[in-house]
């Protein structure tokens, strides 16, 4: 997808999700800009969303990420809203979108 990425990651006990995302954005930004002038203006958005996944839900999540069929019907913002609702999480839209 051109406006977001899905990743399934297992963290060690010594790395926080925030630290990992910060480093991922930093190194991937450098890598991408080395690929050519067309990427010089690339920037990650300021925020991110992450969800914990239980062992029993790993396969469905892998299939969800691999398939991405839902993007034919729903955009990123609506996808995130649906995930937040499904998991009964409260959010304020003014803090979610750049």
C-alpha cells in the first residue's frame, strides 16, 4: 500500500515498541533516500498504530497482512478506525492523523 505498511514483529524483552518503530523509520528512511532522487521528499508520518497479537491469532493475522484484499474496499483511515472499534479502543482523531 502506498500510504501505510503492515508488519508482524516479535519483540525481545529489552526493546519497546516505540524504540523499534523509531529505529525502523530512521533506517528505512535513510535506505529509501539512497535509492534515488525521487525519494528525497519521502517522510514517515509522525504517528503509528500497533496491536498485540496472541499466539492463537498469529495465523489469521498473517493471512490478513498477506491478503490485503480489504484495501480494495476500504482505505487506511477506515481500516484503522475499524480495528480500533473492534478492539474497543478509544481514540481522538486529532491525535491520529498527520
